[in-house]
C-alpha cells in the first residue's frame, strides 16, 4: 500500500508545481508517480489521471509529441477502468 500512497503524494506535489508554473518539476513528480500507481493499483483511472496531468504539463513545455502520447495512454486506460 505504501507505493500507492507515495504515488498520490507525488501527484499532489506535481499539481502544486503545475499551479506555480514550475512545469519541469511537475513533470518529474508525475513521472515518478506513474510507475508507483501502475504496480500498486488495479484502478486504472488513477493512472489515467496521472497521464492526463503529465500530458498537460508537456503541453505547457511545448513537448507536444510527449503530450500526445500521455493523452493517448490516458484514453486507453479510461477504457480499462475497473
């Protein structure tokens, strides 16, 4: 259960960084959170939300190819919701 909680904390910190327009730090937090959610959670919706958050940050960083991949993964995960 600890990795799931840690993943949620990284997501929350990423949202704070994003709100402060510190997009590189936000991306780092979301990137750290995704594998933790992936290994610990059978709820794909949480991982999908992280992919959406990361995609939004990549949009702000003008890394559009990365953003598109994150958003595609989010769409796929939303289709796999438990």
